[in-house]
């Protein structure tokens, strides 16, 4: 297949490969049009966090898939799970290499929450099995397989490969890495609302919005925040019609003195940027105290 290089080294039989499947944050998300097949054109500034799910893969005598973590119960354990779809997509293409594996998913990210959890899990699975099975697939080949699993998977593959923030265009498959970008102290919060991405797109009032402004040199956290203030999340108004409580989450962030706050993706997770990690930790503690049942975590973006 295109982009396949021959690399025959197999992982040693005892090897376990463990990867972080980071949360994917849409710091800005502009919807600029729609294709005839219903996919939307977007322009998005995307970063990945040091907090996320975890994927472990190891050889086994037969296939196993287990899930742990606070959100494990909310995830399908069958073929609808993107982890298993990723495994099966590779197995279909390379049946001779695809020996049985145990895959363990530690699910720390809320489900259907606009931070790419399932896509990130799929990307981590593709990268881990590419190594374990010695397939030698390069990034274009992995992206091609990933895009068939979902529009966000190539972004998350980039997050695995280079970690750096990026600008995504097209339907999310045209990616430009940002070479210079500060680590952002960030808080993620979710009140337990799950939003269906297709429903949010359906509720959009308009689909031909202006593109992202030209990115400057992102030298400091302040530079990032001042750029973000000139941008939008075009899905927010649509998500608000389905989940009016979103505005309360953003108000809470304002109360904590965040430098910038916004909803990520199609929601309902919101994020806030802080000047330093101590301020982020204090804000997460404040939110947990006010709403003990919410998901709220302080972390930082990777660079």
C-alpha cells in the first residue's frame, strides 16, 4: 500500500507497549463550509494535553480487550469501540503479521465530550500495534488508515508522533505543525453532559464562517491568549441550544480568574488557560469543591 516501508523487526514476544492517549483540545474551531457528502470544512488550532487515557498492548495467546478507569463503564466493549476498530483495520490489511494481542484501555477522559478521547485511543492503538507487529508503517500510511476510522484520528496520530500543537484544515486531515508554542497551564471541566457531534453540527445556524486569522509567533502564554480572543468556536452556539448549562461552566472559569476560557470541539468539555500551573491547580480544586461530581483536572498542553 502507499507509504508502506519494509521494516521486518518484530517486537520481542514479552514486550508491552504503553502509550498516553492525550486529550485533544480545540483551542479555536472555525467552521468554514460543508462538502457535498455532509462533512464540514474546519480550521482549528489544536493542542494535546499531558493528561489522557492510557493504552497498553502486549502479545497474548488470544485477543483480549479490558477497560479500567473512571469512565470505563460508559465505553462500548464491542466492535463499536474505536480501539478494536483500529486493531481490526490493521489486522485486515496485514493478516500475516497480526498475532493475537491483549489491549488494555485506562479510560480517564469523559465520553462524547469534545476532547477526542475515542480518536486518541484509536491513534495510540495504531501506533502501538504498528510497533508491536513490526509493520513499519510511516505517518502517511497510518493517517490513511486513521482517516477511515474518523476525521479526528489523523490529528491524534500527529499528537502521538510529534506532540506539538497544530492547525487542522479541510475535514481535519490537512495538518500543519506549529514549531514554537508555549506549554499552556490548562484546566478541563465537564459536568457529565454528553453531546453528539452530528447533532451539534446539525444545529449550526451557519456553515460558511470566516477562517482563522493568520497565526503569529506564539512566543508566550499571553500571545496565545490574545490570539485566541480573535478566534471562535463556531460550534458553541449550537451546543448551547442542546446543553444550556455550558454557559455556567464558562462563568465558573471567569470566577477563577482564567486568562481565557472556551468550549472544546462540539462540547461539552470546556477548557481554561491560566498564567501558571499553581493557578490552574487552584481553579480545578475550586471547581471540584463547588461541583464534586464533575470531571475537573489541571494539566498542561504538550509541546
